[in-house]
C-alpha cells in the first residue's frame, strides 16, 4: 500500500504502529487553494486545535498563515512559528488569566466572549480585541460541533456584543467582530445567515477593521460532494468589499483533514454471534472522533478479493472504542490497516487513556518521509 508515493510498510518497519502520517504536500496544496480563492483582503488564521504539530504550523506560517489559538501555549507556538502578532487570535469561551497574559505579552488579538473576560484582559494589560457574536444560529455535522445558537456557551447575543465593543472603544484596539457557528459544514447557507447579523453590527458600530468568520469548512470524509469553496469565497469577499473589512478565516479541517492517515496493525480477528470483528492496535485513545462524534472514516487495506462485512474496533476497554462497520476484502491478523482523513482532530485529540502511549507522527513530503514526533515511551518516562 502506498500513500503519497511512500510504501506504508517501510514506515511501519522503521516506526511501528500505531503511527500517524501527515502529508505536508497535501496540506500546502489545500492552504494555497483556499488562499487563492479568497480574492480580497484576508488572513487565513489556521486553527491550531485541528492539528498543532510544530513543523506543520511553521510551514503554514512560511506560506503566510495566521493562527487561531485556544490557549497561552498556542500563543507560544505561534510566536515560535514566526506568525506576526496581528495575525494571531486567541479564541475560547474560558481562557485563564495566564492565557490572557500570554496573549497580551505577544500583542495578539483576543476574541472576547463576555464582559467579565474583558475586565480580566484589562487587568493583564491586553489591548487588542474582537468580540465574539452568537448570531442565534448554529451548524455542524454533530450536535457537539455546533458552536452557536440557543443553549450554547459561546459568545454574546448581537446586542450585547455591540454594547461590549462600544464600551471598549478608545480604551483598546477594537478590531471588529468574530463568530463561529460550527464545524464540518458542507453548505454556504449558515455563513450567509451569520454574515447578515455581522453586517448589521458593523453598520451600527460605524465600521470596523476586521470580521472574523470563524472556520467550519467541511471535507467529504469519503462521501460525495466537496465544500463549495468558490461560492463561499464569493460571498465572503462580497462582504469584505461592501463593508470595507479585512476578513479572517480560521479554517483548520479544510487545510489538514484529508492530509492525515493513521496506520494500525490487525492484532486479532474473531467471530462472535456470526459477526466478524477486526481488532486493531489503534483505538479511541489514538483517534477519538468515531467514539465522540460517531464519525466514520475511510479504511484502506492492502488486500484483494470479495468483500465481507466486518466490525472494526480497537484495544481500549470501552464499548465505544469502535470505528464502525465496513465492507472490506478479507483482512488477516498481522495485516496493516490505514484510517484516512485524520489530519484534523486526530493526534490533537489523542490521549494516554488505558495506559497507552501517544503514537508516532511521520511527515510525508517530496516523495520521502521523516519523523516528526517519536512514539511515547512509558518505560523511559516512568522508570528513566
């Protein structure tokens, strides 16, 4: 089996399993496609929460990317990667005083989500702000991916967002408004609706420098249809021209999602109640999305012949450690299995649950490969 021209078995022989692969060439291609489509003043403030691999964010910075970061450590990483502070936005519903202090020290913009957060930022000396607007609507492929609308913890209603930004004018650099309605969105309608709310706020405020439209641009995950990038860009740039604003887009998944792969080995094959289980050495601790969101990823195998229905699961002691039901050619113990489209919210959500070490991460680039992150060694960490 080859991915980006690389024989997967060679990578496994050197680094073992489970191992993440990150196709850096594909990341670059995705970023430049989005950058080219946005034919108006803009910043792609890449969402570090999607995949924070240091070499990845440094490469994106070299291409002109900004950064959307969820913590003070994200600010540090953006600083290390060479992202200018005016291209960095700290976003999150409950940043600590330490997070805000790190943002203030580097001079990045904070997206305020409450009046009390504004007071905390004032205390630590931060001066550059947006205000996050909850436009009253949300979108996303799963309820947990909806980050706006009634009942969510994010942002402020439009009237309060406007009032907060007005109250800070003259005291801080009030750059504009921010919104993020959800993730894994495959149509432009939610963005159109959110822009209508933001347009009214900009007019009432008397003009702003920046509109941050958040992220949410989806990828197919093996299904049909692509995100309508051309239509999205036309809508976004139309608003930029009409309102005279610089657009921030905090896309993460669209840039890295289809550039990641998780290699696993089949530990065991067993039949129970007439159903065949394929049990891997990678589990929900390595890739949480299926257990958390019911997400289903493409499975690649290096075998041929008639397909059979199988259930694929991992080694973790939880029934939720289940990747789904698939129709695959016959898979045997010892075979390699590749889970595709895991570049976003794959390794970044991995954990040590069930006393399982974090996997290795390997970059694919220019027809070769190199280690980005060693597999965690519990023995060395605990016993020295």
